[in-house]
């Protein structure tokens, strides 16, 4: 089946990604991959990472379809992802679901490193649940590793996962609804101000939330965006630290 742009409707949630977008045609969900993502998409496939993640049911499966002559300009590939029966949102998730989604994100990031790739974003909205298990749904979140910089999604991971988990752990599980207000993730300065003094006794929370928020003050750039060479062992150390932080909450 070839999607026809005459009946296509772009999904609002994917407007911000310059590398592609989701759209529906005749009721079927597709994802357009733009030419700007060509190199990363081919590496994702040819490196074996795509097959690895899909075989472990960590990344949603898809199949490529033909590009219609009426498909939007700049289309490199059109893929049709498997349907997730029930769509849910982070502000609807319980504590254990947010934790499972966080751990999946870190697992995928560590696996991607083995194939020369990295997650360029760590949004909780990249995760859905199928049969009670988290699955990553954004095929365009992968990029070839750049060893001249740290993990660019570090700050976003802390905002979307670690900060909400810490808030729920220390102040009550019902505060997951605060994510309705902060759709782009919990600002770390607000999370730090809300957390009780005893949270400073947790070294991971102190490092990844309290100190992280202070390092970010006065700068519009994410800490992960500063150019400085970081070796793979140091990066793995960061991911291991984040994983332990999530599991201990």
C-alpha cells in the first residue's frame, strides 16, 4: 500500500522533528524519513542496531513502503510502524511505569553505543507500553556517535525521568500529574526547589538534579551540548550512574 498525500494528515506531536514526521493516510499511520536523516537511518540499518533492538522488542517494528509521487518533498523513506493498541502519556503513568521507561531509554542508549550510535533525545514521549512492557517508538531518535561531546540528551533525560521520579518518591506518587504542566520535562531548578532537604542525602539526586540545576543556571545551553571530548568509558559511567539512580528511587 502506498500512502497518498491527498488524504494524509500530519500528526501534531511530530512537527518539531526536522528529520521526519508521522502522518496518517486512509487511517493508516506512517512515518516520513527526510533526506536529512539518510546517513543516520542507513547506519541504523546497516550496523545491525535496528535488527538488534527490534528482535528484543525494545524498538517498535516497521516496514518500508513505496514513496508516492505525491508524498511530501524531501522524503527519503516512508515506513509503516506497527500499531500500538493503546496510547498513553507520561502524566498518566504510575511510578513503576516511569521507572521502566527510564530504564528502557538507558538500555537502548547503552546498546546504541556498541553500534556507533547514540540517542539524540530522551523524551518520555518516545515510549509507549504494549502488553505491559515499555517499547521505544521513535526510529528517528538515533544519530551517529560524536565522540567530541558528551550525551546531548542527558539534561532531557533528567527532566523527563529522574526529576519526576524523585518528586514522586519524596513527595507522593500522585504528583505524576505535574507532568501535565511540564510537557517538555520537569525543569531541574523547580524540581530542586520542590525536593525536601533530605533528598541531598541521596548522592545521585544531589548530582543529577540539585547540582545539575545549578550548573545550568545562567546558561541557555544544556550541559551535554558543550564541546569537550569524552571517552566511551566515561559515558558508560554516566549511564551506569543514572541507571543506579533510577533503580534506587
